[in-house]
């Protein structure tokens, strides 16, 4: 990186000289109006002092005056170079303040000199303050850049990777831990930080509850488990509605569960059917609606699904996602389904994995609380509403499903 100072009469002149000498990639890092040094400078025309920099090692051989030649090894090196230039600039400002102190002899009185230069001193003082603020910002950037690199090599980072946490989630966790001042062990700090990141919902187990999500995450089985829990354990009056007429065997599967539990069941083929089906179950404590699995990338299908959901007038919408979903697919699913304005997340298939970091990955990306987790195929037993502490214990490996 090369940094050079120019004394010019206008910014146009500065830009022309900078582009000619440093190239089009050069950037201006400071500028200020000054008077020439010495006694005659008090009445001279103001000029502009411009400092520019270019991150181009090849230019170093062409420029031999007023520069700092800094090795171009990394972003951190570049930032350090700018900091160094600012330090020199601030030293020059302080020296200039001393050299340009009001003269007290000859034809110019102390008061006259003070009146001439006091505005200039104020401007210089403000400039120095601004440069100090910029230096503090650069210090923070350099520090964070160093912390990010060291984070990846730390034992804690490696441990969190083993939990199958996403990289950006790991970085957030470590940054939060570094801000903790409590004199407690690192694992306790980790649990404290996770406790602030894991949100579980206060479940509203009444009215119309709608489950949405991509194909294959276990929505229908989850609906059956919830129906069994409400009807057989909590003794509530339950109704079942399905919109999933596309998947072979889906209707028969849910109808079988409804017959076993002796609860009303409706199949919906159109938006008009949905309104009628919900109205027919107005006496139920809870109406559970199973929807068709849709690809999060197919906006038309998601919009069609939204039209059905709107007719339920439900404010209790759960996005169902599998714990085995790949991290890079989580964002795509969440992005595709956000148009439905779901307010809870159900995570399934915890019994099919040995690490549970994806729970936090899903919650962080979905920005909604966890309502239930599915831990197996048994109806109605294998569905739970976990406490935050239980989720943390799963993520950190303190507890396991199997």
C-alpha cells in the first residue's frame, strides 16, 4: 500500500494528480484547507492538503517521494498501513499547531493574529478529532479481523463445529462469550449464551392449528401425534382437515388415525371446501390442518397454499422442518415459506441424527420460537414440547434422544 500527500489549489487538481501518479484505484483518505507555513502564510491564499492511498504494490517502484511502502499481505496489513498514515498525519497536525501559533512581534498584534487564525485552529482541532475517531474504528476492525482468524483456530470453535452448528452461528456464539464478564467456566458461559439464543414458544393449543413445510419432513405423522396427544391425553375435542390430496396414501393415512381416535375428518380439494370444513368443526377445541408439501423454490405453489391457509383464519401456523436438513438448505426453505407468516417452528426426526446443532441453525434462520420436536414414529408418544434448557443440553451433547 502506498500513501502520499498532495498540496493543491483545488480538488479537481488533486484528483487529476492522484489518478496520474497513483492510478484509478487510489482513494482519498483525508483532506483539509491549510495556509502556507511562516509569517507570510497568515495572509496567503488557502490551499488544500489531500492524502491519498492505493493498494497496489506494483506502483511502489514508480513513486519515490512522500510515501509509506507497506507489504500487501492481508486486509489487516492494509488497515494497519492506513492507521500508520493517520498517526503521522495527526503528528503533523500537532506540529503544525505549534508552528502556526500567533506571532507577537512586528506589525501584527496578538489579538490580530488570534482573530485571523482562531477559525483555522478550530477546523484543525475538529479534523484531529475526526481522525482519532477514524483511528479508533480502524483499531476495532483490525481487532475483529484478528479475532475472526483466531476464532477458527480455537478449541471452542472446533467443539462448536462438532455440534454441527453453522459457521455464522458459531461466530456469534464466540463473540457473545467474549463479551461475558462473569467469572465462570467456559462451558457455563456457552450455556448462558445459548440460553439467550434458544427461544421456545408458549404454545396455544386451541383453535385452528396449521402445519406447513416441504415434502418429506413428517407433517402428516406430526399431525397424527398432536391429534393423539390432544384427544387421548388432554381429552380435548379434536378435528382433522387435510389439503394433501397430491401425495399417494396421505389421505388414507390420516383417515386411519382419525378412525382409530374417533375424531371428525375432512378432505379439502378447493379453497371453498376449506371454509366449509373449518365451519363444520366449529365445536372442536382444536382443529388440526395438514397441508401439501411444497418446494420452497416454487413461489406459485407457495402462493396457492397461502390462499388455502388464509381461509382457515388461523393465527397458529407452524413451519415443520427436519433436523436432518442440510445447513445450506435451511435458508432456502425459510426464505420460501416466510410469505406464509408462520409464527412457530416444529423440528422433526431428532431420532435420525446424533448431533442437534441444526436445531439452533433452524431457529436462528427462521427467527421464530420452537413449539415441538418429533423424536420418533410412535403415535402419540414421540412428540414433545421442550424447555430451553433441554434444547441446550441436546445441542451440547449433555443429553441425547436415543
